[in-house]
């Protein structure tokens, strides 16, 4: 049973979502301020944290920033509806996905399950996916079983979502992958209007991986079409 930490200072909302998530088969812990959320995330053996942006003591961004210093625990941010800057900042800091508030509990559960599937590399019913393999192209290598990435033989820390986006691009290296296909295959959901999540995950990957050895851009944007991992 997956353990979820729900961090939000709206106590009534937390209790409602807790009940819904428990019916859906999750164990749920609660935190109502940023410091408590950070402490519980570090010691509570949770599989994922649902993290509201606006909280007392430490806001959600501060919690995420501190958490990413030593943990790649999956994080789903809850942002104020219409505040696009909140979702962008959250993704830049390493959130796996985001939802605007107020959110539909069914959508929240679907997003949580999609993130956990990526993180655990299993289907929703717990069966193993395809046999592990090694994907290597030039200086980059990924192990699909452990979902690890190495660049020039050195490990590169990745969130589960960043890894999933990179794996799709590497499998299609030399070919253009549309944003819609990336969202479907890597995020496990349809791309929504004005959704910037794929763009932000790609921006993070570019920063972490840098250009190819010959100076060429590693992940190209093909305007109006999609993205391409470049052959060296």
C-alpha cells in the first residue's frame, strides 16, 4: 500500500482528501505547515508528497527546495488556480507534476497513480514491466530496470518524471516526438491547454545533461512539431 503525505494548511480540505485517498487504497499522513511537511517527508517513509504552495512557516517552494537537496521523492504540487507562475516555479524546483486548486479528487488520484507508476516502474496492478535493458547513445546511458542515468560514466540525479521524459526521447533518438506524445508516454496523461510541464522538465534535463561533446544541442526543439534527442 502506497503511503502519501498530504501537506496543506486547509485542515478541512485535508481531511476530505484523506478520506477519499484512503478509500482509493492509500495510507495518508497529514501536515499543516511547511516545517512539519519537510520533517515528515524526511523521516516518514512516504512514497509521494502532495504539497500545497501556500503554507505557514515554510511555503511549498521552500519545502520542495530543501527536499531536493537530499531526496528525489515524487512531489505533486497544488497551486492556486490561474497562477501559472506557481506551477512553473514548482516544476523548475523539481516537482513531478502539479494541479490547480480546487482540484477534483478523482483527477488528484489519477495524477498520483501516474507519478507512482513512473517512480516504481510497475503497472498499476503491481506487475513488472518489460525486462530491464540498457539504452546507450554516445556519452549517455540509462538503465531501465533501476531507472538510473549516467553521463560520461557519472551518475545524474533525476526525478522520476525527468527520467521518463528522457527515456522516451532516447528511445526515439533522431526522431521528433510531439509534446502530446511526450505527455502521454512520459507523464501518463493527455496534454492540457497552456500546460507547461513538458517544457519545464525538458529545461531541467538540458541543464543537467548539457550539450553533446561536439557542442551541439542535445535536446532540440523543433518549433511547432516537438522535441528531438540528437545523434552525435
